[in-house]
């Protein structure tokens, strides 16, 4: 797992930008307005997301529209899935143990 993705998403404004872009591409101005940021701040955050490979940009006349790149998010999901499976197995084992304890109350003392 590339830690660049984590670093980019660790900053709250960048995470909010990614959440906004889940609904489709937006211009820098739209992002700045929706997050109550100044445009230079929004541009700075978008540059970090772009360098991390989380967004892509398309120029349209004099506007730049940013959209999500799904591949890094799929990689993050796959990485997290290994932990989901691990915890699911542990919870299943705990459920089995608790069921055993409940069915054998005399053995618990």
C-alpha cells in the first residue's frame, strides 16, 4: 500500500475535496466555494491530491476540472479488506466462544 494516499487524505480539507468529487468533476472555484476556502488554498490541496494520483485534471477553455481517479481508492479498499476479513474472523470466533459459554454454564465456574 502506497503511504502517499494516506498522507494526502490525512488533511481534512483534502479528504473533503475527495468526498465532493465523488459526485463528479468540479472546478477549483466550485471546490473553494463549497468548502469555504480561498481559491489558492483549494489549488494547493488539489495539487497534493494530483501528485498523489487521487485526482486527474482536465482543462476546458480557461477552467480546470478535477475528477477522482478510482484506482488508488480501489487499492486502499483492497488493503483495508484484509483487515476487514481478519476482524470478521475474530468476531466469529468470539461469537462461537460466547455461545459455548452460554450453553455450558456449569463449566464457567
